[in-house]
C-alpha cells in the first residue's frame, strides 16, 4: 500500500504522459481522444483511464478497440517515461459524464483562447506588418490628430521599408491636420485595383466608425486593429489593444522599434502630433513619464513641438473664433457648478460660416470653468435622415464619461467620450444632462479615482 499523495502523483503523471503518448500515436484506429481522468489503485497495479472520444458511438468503439490493441506499446512507454518498475494495468473507460463533458468544453475553450492570444499584442501585429507587402491604412470619419498622425507615421515608415501603402478616409482630413507630412495621400474610399494583403485601422474603437471604407476591408487577407480605446469592439484578425497608451501614436512608435524601422523627421512629426493631440498638448491625465520620454525621442528625431502645436491649435480661421463666440454665449451650468455645457445648433455654424470640423475641441471651454467636473457639447446633427444630436463629453478628475456615453449607445475613454443621440436638441440636452447629474450624485467610488 502507498500513501494517497503518491497515488495522486502517479495518477497525475499517468494522465500527463498518456495524453502525450496518445497525441504522438498516429494510429488510424484511434480517433480524437482526450484523457479526462485517471484513477490508480492503492497498490499502483491498476489504473482506470477515463477517455472521451470526439465523434459518434462507432468512432468511440473503434478508438477503444485501438487503445486496447496498443496496450503493450503504451504501457512500455509509460514505464519508461515515468521510470516505474512495473507499469499499471490500464483499463480504458469511455467517459460520458456531464462533469467530464464540462472539462472537455473547458479544454476546447483553452485551445481557442490560446489561438486568440496568438493574434493579439504588439508582437502579433509586428509579424503581420513584417510579412505583408501591400497595405491599406484607414482611419475613422472625422479623424482627430491621433488617428491621422499615427496612420501617417506607420504608413510612411512601411513605405520607406519598401511596402506599397494606400491611405483611406471617408470624408477627408480636417483642415488643422492637412499640413501633416503625407496628409495629401489620404484618398476617399473607391474600388481597389489590387486587393491589399493587410488593412490596418488605427485609433478606431468600432468598425462602424470607418464609414464607406468598411466594404473595402473585406478584400484584405488580414485586418489589423491597433487601438487604445477601452471600448474597442475587438474586430479584426490581429489586434493590439493598449488602453494604457495615451495615444495610438505611442503604440506605433513601439511597433516601429519592434520592426527595427528608424524614425525620420516626417514620421517623428506625425507621431508627435498624434501624442500631442490626445494628451491636449501633454496636459491631460493620460500623460505619463513614458509619454514624455517617447516625445523626447521624437523631438530628437526632428519633430518641432512649437511649430506642431501652433499648426494644430493656433492657426484658426476667423469662422472658428466666430463659432467659439456664439458657442460660449450658450454656456449653462448645473449640479452646483459641477456640470457645464454648450450647444451648437446648425444655425450657429451657418451664422459663423464654419465647417462641421470646427466644432472639434470646443467642448474643452466649458471644461475649463472652475469647479466643473463634467463638460458637454451638444451639436445638432442627423442620423439616417432624422434629427439627432452629437454629444461630446469630458471630465476633469473622477467621473467616467464613457459610462454616460454608453447609456446612449456611445463610448470612449473615462475622461473623453461621445455618442450620437436621436432626438431634438432640447430633448437630448435634458436627457443627457439628467444622466450626468445622476452619475455626479453617485459620487466617486472609494479612493484613487484621479486618472
Ligand atoms: Mn486616440
């Protein structure tokens, strides 16, 4: 007789080695079989081996027969691998129990998850970028500086490495980004003469956001999703999702390092613009030491911070300042000063002679009001031909505005989020305002909310 511990150890060893032996055994009589458990007798002379066979009763019968016939070989291998003096007699028992079935489901899930992981992360994305010869690089509609900057940086670097690259955007590039090196390369979606080997989407949390680029993606062998939105829908065949990154530009810089591609002035400028955009000029809470370290590298590689900042934020047309003036006129405050919002009705755009894109960033004005935690901007828009309101939300210290946006079918980051809500301007202002006030009333959860 031996101790329970030794019995357990032998059973565990048997289970492991038998699984390995069965995998190596290329016997046509033995189907897809998994060992679901092993019981060893106290004298270690007998072992009941529970097996589950994938397939119908006939496959199972054939497999059981195959196992019995291979008994001699299998026992020999077990003796050798486990260094036993005498291998136990093996009794093969088909396993149909529910508990074992659950274990099989778990095994299958583990295999699937391992497969998923192989297509996830920086190295996985780098593998695809290294292998593909032709690329389609796309950003979402109304792209911001992070989307355009990170897309240009990656595309231009790949091009320098001898790849073919096309840049796509539905609806054009905003004026304040049109100066970026290579920005004129962006084309509207149109039929492709050549199917790209890989399509790469940057800073795009949801495939619905690319507009008419969407059908073109189906032609690519691989769709790569590089993003930092916590609400990313995990689309694509390979993805690298990094919510801790301040900007996708940070991820692209790391990717270029991984690929061994050197920075030049154009790539550095595009990346600096990307990171500066998403950190509000390195002022927001997402600015980490690593962010500034990366920015320093970009400056050494030729990015000019003052010039980039001026072109991003300080070369505004007269229409923009006129729109700003009208927008500030609409400022309202509630929740004891913790919530401030502005409205941009269609008439305000028309009166100022401003384009849609000039609304971008105006939400930051109510955010700067002393005592404000949440700021919102409500812009009159339309959704499938019906009246709707585009809502931009920002928070200063603790409130998760992505949660507010999610209530209305939107998403984003904890400090910057948005949604498009069907309905008239006044009604949406009221409904979203109510949601914001509820979240404010709930207060910050315990500690460490500054992020
Ligand atoms: Mn971004």
